């Protein structure tokens, strides 16, 4: 057995990550419980909408025709469109929302584990240490955030190590890999915009160091410019269409957190550094370890530690977040919660510790036995947490945790719990709905609550209308006993087309309220409103360009590898 370990270490490490993923999903798989976190319904609507597009061959890049109350609102085009389609495929292969949670959690665990393993091997960290830290990474809260609350930031956290691979060459050779850099940042951009900003900040520190310590400054700047241009080409589907939507509409700005000081790791969000419980000790080990003057630490490690320190401080109340919240700055609206900084900090913490262990080789702290103990403790803690949640869910009288701006349309909680195991995934989305005004058009700046307006005029009003998708368009039907005007639970953007009872409507033929809910003049009897979206003329080009550029990069990479092996 020992000889097998020595002969095939990589296969064993891969097996360990897969096995750890199974261990982590086992409590939910065995106890058959479901966690519906604060962000679950929002993202489930996104992914369900895309899954129905794929199943029906009705690709609607912009408006929602299946999710979000079939309201025709824009979400996915402005929020990780490519990632939404990836998740939509997972929804399709899942027979229920319970299965979706199991499969998506398993995929996330494996992506995070292998992402860290690949990076640490690229930077020449010992294989078994790489595997240990990779499994440990899977148990930290940046990954558990998805399992615990369906927080999307877990997915960009999972691929962050992979996205940092080009930085190795940047420090060691003072060269910026054009293909590696543009693909890495583009991949992050296709998932989450804010995480991309954090990733660019990380790249910035490494680039500045390399730029200041190289004689080939012009060459490095040239590589940077080409990388930026390549990034723009790889993400035309996101930013070009995003600009088009924003130019044609004034959208509801992101939620501005007026009490950001409450959402730091030194306040109500301390749980970010409590999974596992001893994580704060590891921060101390990293910061104390780098101060040891006995070792001449490599620049890569020093930069990592500096970034960890900066991002950790930004996630605490050492920053005057209470004062900053009062400024109503749109950048703060993008950040919303300071604890988001610690996600990057924790990922880099583990990378830094793994690298540092090379310098302390032979010291008691680097003994594999201690790493094994830490892994066991972290796995036990996460399994205990997930087991407790499953038991609590089964014992609870409610299927979901209702919060502010939530609407429950199913009185039978037992039936609602069964909907989580139903093949008809729309049942849950109809029974449990949330009012979220993200990316709605804003037609005036009144002080009326966007959450309340959406809840009243879309969610509550939706039950009086029949909605279906016919010939690739959203069809709304209803019966009327008068010809008075009526509000339809449909959102109108500049490019939204409306056809009422066979007549195409111009802007003068209907009214819209603050968030774009349409009011039309109905007729007695049957009424039918057809809703569609007029894609911009360049839309197809924005989809084709990233595909061509990515194919070109693949061909160039394969040619380089072939020439390298043949030489």
C-alpha cells in the first residue's frame, strides 16, 4: 500500500478531494434535509429561468420568461450570464431542488478543492501539503457560504486560486501571460462582477511589484494592454449588453447598506472566521511567521501576506464603515457588506501558509500529523453544522425561513416541504417568493419602497393573470368585465415590445409606474398581451466574439505545447 502511495501520489490526492466532498455532502444526502438560505430564491429563479430556456429551446438572454413571476424583468444579462447557464444545466439534470442542492454543493466542493490543488502544485508546494490545504479550503466559510445561505460569492472564491496562476509567471519571469491573465479575469467576470474587482486588486499589487523590479517595463506594459484588450473581447457578451441596458434605462441602484459597520468580521459577521473555529489562529501564524528574519522569504509570499493584511483590515471596523455608510457613495453600494473582503483574505491566507511551510520544513508546526488533526477538526465541525441544520429543518414546522419582503402562498407547510423534492421545480418558486428590486427600471425618483411596490404590483397581482410562453414570447391573458385601465404584472424596459389584443403598443398607449409595471387599456372579455424583447442589432456579435477569441487562444496554446514537446 505504501509503495502505491509513493508511485501514484496524484491519484491518491485526487481521490482524497473527491472523498472529502462526499463526506461534506453526506449529512444532507443521508438525512434528506434542505437549506433555503437568504439568497436561495433569488438565484433559484435565475437558474430555473435559464433551465427552462434550454429545455424549450427558447433562449432569452435579457428578459425572464419563466422565473421571477414571469415578469419580463432583466437579471441574468447583468449578473453572471454565462455562469447562470452553467447552473441552468445543473438544474436540468437535477430531479428536484433537493437534488440540485446535493449536486451543486458536490460540484462546488470539488471545484474549490481542485482549484487550490492545481495552484499549489503550480507553485511547487509539496503534494501532500497541497492536498491537505485543498481539503481544508473546502471547509472554510467562503465555500460554506453557498451551502449555508446560497451566497453566490462562494463560486468565485472557489475558482480564485485558478485565476491566480498567471501571477506565478508574473513574479518569477516578470512576464504577464496574455492568454492566462485575460482568460482568468474573464472567467471571474462571467460569474461575479465584485469578485472580479477584488481579483484585479490582487493582480494590481503583483503587477506593481514586477513593474518596479524589472528592466523590461515597456514589454510588461505592452502585455498588460493586450491582456486588457483580450479581456474586453472575451467578455463582450457582458459589458456591451450591460452598457446597452444602462444607456436605455435608469435602473434601480444596488441596495445601499446604511449600517455597514454591522456587517464586518469584528461585528455581526464574525462567523466568516469561525469556520473552522481555529481559523483566527492561522491568521496569527501567517503574520508572525513572516516576521521571522531567519528566512529570506520569496516576493510572492510577501505580497500574499500584505494583501491578506489589507483585505482583512478592510473587512473589520478598523475602517470607519459607519461614517462611510452615510456618504451614499455608489461604490459602497457595490460593496454592500465589508465581510466580502475577507473571502479573498481567507483564500490567500491558505496559499500563504502552504508556501510558508516550505521555509519551516522540519519544524514541529509543519508535521503532517498536525495538518491531519486540523483537517479532521474542520471536517467534523462542518459535518456537525450541516447535520444540525438538517435535523432542525425536519423538526421545524416551516419549510423555509421567511424574512422581510417574503411572500408565502402555501398554507400547508408539509406540502411545501414536499415541493423541495418535487419534479416540478416551479412549485416552490410559486409558493415562496421574495420581493427583490435588483435591475428594475426606475422611471422616477420617488421615495416609495421598491421592495413594497414590486411585492404589491408584481407578486401579489400575479394571481389574477394567466402567463405562458407561446412561440418564444411571453403571453399574458385575463378576463375583464369592463374596459377600464389595468395594471399588468409585467416590467417594461426601453427595448420591451408589447402587443395588446393584436395591436402593437407605442409609448403613448400605456403607462408605467416607478419600477416599470405596465398599465394598459383593456377591453371587455378576453385580453391578451404579448411581451418580447428587441435584442440590439449587435447582440449576436457580442456572443460570437468571445467564442472566436477563446477558440483562437485554445489553438495557440495547443500549438505552443506541440512545438515544445516536438523540440
